C-alpha cells in the first residue's frame, strides 16, 4: 500500500451544480479555486462543469492548479463534466453510481486530502 502523505495535498470540496442563489457564492467559489491552486493543493470535487462546482474547478485550473472530478455515470446526462463544457483538461473519474462516488470521495478525503470544504448545495 502507498505511504500516506504527511502534508495536505488535496482538498475535497462539496458544492452544488447551481450558483447557490446569491452572487457572493459564485465569487467565493472562484476565490476558493484560486486559493487552492496558489497553495498547490489539488481540488477534488463532484466533476461538474456548471454552477459552483464548475466555477471552483475552472478557477483552480485557470490558476494552474490540479483538479480531480468524481462523478457517478448516471449524472453525466444531467450535469456536464467540466471537460465537456470547455476544452479544459482535468482529471475525471466516472464511477458506476453514488455509492462508488461516496467511497471514492471518502477514500481520497481520508487518505490524501484530510480536508473537506463545503459550499451551498441542494440535496436531490
């Protein structure tokens, strides 16, 4: 088994595919993406290219950061992956279903990230 990192390498960000209803949420999502890139922290998120997810990922990538999106396959028809929205190249892991998505998120959060941030989301 690989050795667990001794420093913070990634941050899992849980956020929505909408803009959250207030303009300040989009601004904060953009600033978070930039800050992660500036601190050389990989963004791990839901993989979407729209809403707060897309804003955060796009900002991190544009600032030179690493981005890993994890999305269940059935959501691809509803929420476009970031690399399908633009010609932005990010690492995307498409998993079978939500339980695999949660397992992947939990593994990354516990193993490599050890940090989770949350922004406004809707439960669907």
